[in-house]
C-alpha cells in the first residue's frame, strides 16, 4: 500500500515539473516573438537613418516605404499576439516603442521626404533631415529602455530561463 503512495507522489512531482517547464516554454516563445518583432525594427532603424543621410530622395523614399511597412507589420503581429495570461506589460511596451517609430515616420519623416522637389537634398533640407534624425535618435533611447525593462520583467516573472535549460 505504501508503494502506491510513493508512485503517486513521484507521478505528481513529475507532472508538476512538466507543467512548470511547459509554462516556461510557452512564456519563452511569447517573449522571443515579441523581442524578435521589436528587434527587427530597432536593427533596421540604422539602415533607415543611413538612407536619410544619403540625402538622395529616391533612396530615402524607398527605405522609408520599406521601414514604414516593417513597423506596420510588427505592430500588427504584436497586436495579434495578445497578452500573455493576463500579463500585458511586455506587449504594451513593445507597442509603445513601435508606435513611436510609426508616429515619427508618419508625422515627421514622411511629410518631409514628400516635400523634397529635387533628386538630392538642398542645404536647408540636409539641415532639416539631420535635425529630424537627431530628434528621433534622442527620443528612441527612452523607448528602448522602457521596452528593455518590460522584456526583463517578463523574463524574470515568467521564469523564461527555465525553458532555456
């Protein structure tokens, strides 16, 4: 009779460990999907800035279109992902950062690029583009920091490291 209790206890322990690992694996997958979407936008911002600083209208507009599309697709993918078991922090801060890029592209860079008449930027347009870039890069750090905080918080609270073992 005692043997049955031991087997039952072993079964419950193994089941509990398996459930914890499954939860950690699900959290890791959610975490990694969010980070992947955000990281693609962050990494591509350097190419975008380079295109703007080429002071070539065609190149800048092409990259603007691609980058805007990347940001829109990332926002849609993160929105579809939803929250994680009621935890909205990582999703909210990811959308906040992506929203910053969307707003900056739509409200500042888009109108500026569309106002350029010649194939290359004039001296005044170079000054404006440099000012827009300085403004964007100065502001994006705060969004990166907030996103990084949320990412680390999620990682710790949902014990994502257990899924990496």
